[in-house]
C-alpha cells in the first residue's frame, strides 16, 4: 500500500504538484490521468524516489521514501518494478540478459535457476522465442513486454508504469493492459499507471485519480468515471466531439 | 557567473568520484564489467597507439639527427638515449593520452549519455543498483589497469622506430643506437612515465564519465557532452602533464 500526503514539488518558479493526497492499494491497478504536462511523470518519479518533493511524505507500507538516502532507497527499490515511457531496455544486452540483469545483480541463484525464472517471465508476457534478440531488433510492443518481464522478475511488491501504451496500436495496448492487470491480481502488486489512454482507464482502472494543474481534481473507479458531474474531468475524458455525442446519447438512454 | 558554474561543476565532479567508492552489490558483476572495459579500451586502442608510437619515435630520431649532423661534434650514438628519453618522459604517455582522450573519452561520454537520455540509468536506479559505482567504477578501474600497458607498448615501439629511422636514413647503425640506449639510463624517467600513465587515464575516464552521466536533454546535448569530454580531458591531460613534471622531476 502506498500513501502520499500533501506532496508538493516545484521546478524553479513553476509549481508542478500542489499538495497531493491519495492512496494506492495492493492487487489494484491505480491510474493517474491528466493532460500532458499536468505532472503525472513528476508525481510518479516522486513516489519511486527519482524526484524529491519539497514537502509531504510518501509511505510505501509505512516507510517514508522522501527523507531516505541513496542506500536506504536501494533497499526499498528491490521491491519495485518500473516500466518507463521510453522502455529503458539496456541496448547493449540481449532480451534474456535484460530480464536476467536484476537476478545477476541481486540474487545468488545459479545460472540454471536464473534461466528458468527468465524464461518463466518471458513466457508470462507471451514472448517465448526472442531471448537472443537485441532491443533494437524488437517492435514497440515486444519491447514493452520485455520491459514488463524485467520489471516483474524479482517479484516486486510495487509496479510503476509510465504510459505503458504510448506508441502502441489499440489491440497491442489492450494486450499489455490485460497483462499488467493479470500480474497485479495474481501477485497482489500495488500497481500505479500513468496514462492518457481512456481505453485502459475504463478497462483496468480500479482506482483513478485525475490531476489538473498540479492538484488532485477527482478520484474514483472506472465504474464511476463515465457518470461524473465533474466539469473539468468530463472535458478531459470527452475531449473529442465524437465522444461528446456518444455521451449525450448515453445519458438519454440511462 | 562562469567561475561559480565551474566551481559547482567541480564540486559535483568530486562528489561523483566519492560516491564511486562503495561496496559492490555483486563483486562478480563489477569484475565482469571491468574486464569488458579493459578489453574494449585495450583491444580497441592497441593498433592506433602502436602505429602512432612507432612513427613518433621515428620522426623524433630523424629530426634530431638532422640537427646533430649540422652541429657535428655530438656522436650519433647519442640518438639512442635521446629517443628513449623523449619517448618515456613525454611522447609515449602524453600522445597516447591525447589519442585516448579522443577515442575513449568520446566513447564513454556517448555511451553513458545515451543511457541517461533513454532512461536506462533511471531504470537501473529503480532496481536499486548503485549506478555511479556500477557504471563509472569499472570504466575508471579498467582504464587504470590497461592504459599503462598501452603506454609501455608505445614507449618500446617508439624506441624501435628511432632505430629503424636511423638505419633507413643512414644516420647511425643499430649498434650505435643500442650503445646509446644503454647510456645514462635514468630510473626516475620510468617512474615519471608510470605516474603519467595512471594520472592521465584517470582524468580522461573520470571527466568523460562526468560529462556523460549528467547529460540532460536530447541528442543535441549528447553530442555536446561527447565533444566536451574530449576537450576537457585533453586540457586536463596537458595541465596534469606540466604539474607532474614539476612535482616529480
Ligand atoms: N526536471 C525538470 N525540470 C524542470 N521542469 C520539469 C522537470 N520535469 C518536469 N518538468 C515540468 O513539469 C511539468 C509536468 O511534467 P510531467 O512530465 O510530469 O508531465 P506529464 O503529465 O507526465 O506529461 P506527459 O503526459 O506529456 O508525459 C511540465 O511542465 C514540465 O515542463
Ligand atoms: Mg509523462
């Protein structure tokens, strides 16, 4: 479980996060939505400790990451997996070596145990026969899968995904979403996802928070989000004329 | 403002160096990475260092021989000790270092900078890896282990180049040159060569690491970091060269 209390962060004059309180529970897909530039990435980077907020506390199972030094963070981070917006696969290593890297670095498993675990994870993300390819030889969807396999290889308690669907076609996006949801449920991971993709919000958003100009403007589930009265959120969700029309029809039938 | 920026940068550089010294998460991973760096630097730069060493020794011998011939009163065997001392004292360590600044300096800065802007370093951070220790330590250590060997190769080939040039140009014979090589051997010149061949690669790799590791932005900044790495490390090498000579000779 992750709890954030009154998170504030500025860059120079510009205040990006203006006091965010929320909580994320295990076994759930927690979505952070908001316009481009609303601070989603900054917020996520605060939670994982890559960015240090000026104020507030971030508790990961009651351990506050904000005041921690590098060493203390390292310990906590062995429980985290993260999917980056740009994949962040190590381009000098093959798929297999990428996924094995955390095992090489942090476990004393034998080579065959490691291989077994790597193959299990690659199968879990439906990528069984790419072990010896390099990241540059993969499609965008495949890279996402490798990144996901690498993020889950050490059995994380927390999984962070920064726009897991950006650059993917709708079908592949759906597959990645479902994978993330399955893994989250199966291993009771506390999963936090940044996205602008309304499909995934509706599809897998157990809890959704909407960031608007650095504040949490709305919070609820994917069941509630389509019926919200919140003006700003509606403007965001039903951004296109097409969707606005659908919404009118929808409201009439209800 | 320029001075403040420079001081701030220097502080950051020193603190980077401090944080490299840490207990490795897994010694075998660090060792493997160090071996890889040694191989890349050693094999990757062997030929250029060897060829340049040979020709620099040769050209030194030719140019000084011409001078000596006009004087007429210095025996030609003196060229042996002259070439040897020039190679050990100055030419081999310094020219190798300047070549390496261009080659491995830009390599390292580009590699680390690419890892930074494509979030690979963040990804390692998130896994709990001490990225400064793991990414920078083996590069610096690897260069310290392999560059002195390259410098010795350059010294020996340069001295050989002097002999070949003398024979080819008809300035002196191999026997004369050999006599000169054995004359007036100064052990502290060798010591100086070793000091330089540890100080220079340390400066080159650590400055390149600094420039690459802290890149912000995109490919434009990456290119700049790579050039900066070469420029700053070359400047550091020539300044250090002077300081070392001053202190140890
Ligand atoms: N390191 C930084 N230095 C200065 N400003 C920053 C930094 N990181 C982010 N910002 C600013 O913070 C704001 C929020 O950025 P952020 O990346 O969190 O947006 P986002 O919601 O993730 O957008 P997107 O959906 O496009 O990824 C932007 O205005 C950005 O310019
Ligand atoms: Mg973002």
